């Protein structure tokens, strides 16, 4: 009797990324008040719009606390990891075109998708390639709440051998 086949979850090797493909990341992540307060205080962000309910409730146009936008960005990227870069990423090279078109509130659920916009083999690092990812985050209503472009350095399949 032969041993069962084993499959370990991982991200994509450089060769597996396809330009123009939309990668949908599921499940989503519902944001709680505790998430927002913890992230905000851990990062020393004293913005009252995140922490002070009485203050935020009196501030138009939202009249409620806003989820820290850096938490929103971090969650957007985090939602993509298991499907795209788990175990295959060498590192992030940079972020650009970050935008927050609508706010996120306590109780909202974030969903993410990513489109690969560019890829090329590294000229200076054999066995690695640069992949550009356009990430978009939506709330439970389908509203875009965050976008970001991320350049990553990813291992090629040959490095796994």
C-alpha cells in the first residue's frame, strides 16, 4: 500500500501567476470594534475618529467611528496571502496607488480580489521574479473601500526543486 499523496497549501510560483486573471480571495473578514481599537492602539494612532465614540458620533458626515485605514489596507493584503504568496514570497518591494474611496465601519465585512498586472524575471536575482498585483477590497455591499498596487519578489518553481 503506497503512502497517500500530500498537498501543502502554498502561494503561486512566479510561473503560475497569470496576467489579467482575477483572483478572488475568500472567505471575507468581518471587522469588529476590538480589531479596530487593538490595531489603532498597537500602532500608537491616537486619532479620536477611531477610538472615541462620543467624539466620532458628533462628527459629520459619518457620525460614527471609522475603522483605521491602515487596518483596512493590512487586511486587504492579508486576505490575498494564502492564495497568492504563502511560502513563495521573497518580500514586498513596494506599495503604490493606495486609495480609500469609502470608509469601513465596525461590523463591515471585507472581501478582496487581485489582478496580476505585470510580471518579469529578476535581472539581478536568479530564481526570482517581480510580480505586480492590483488589490481591491469591497465591503459586504460591493462598495470598493480600498485599492492598492503591490510589487512583490516571488520565487520561481526552479527554486523549489
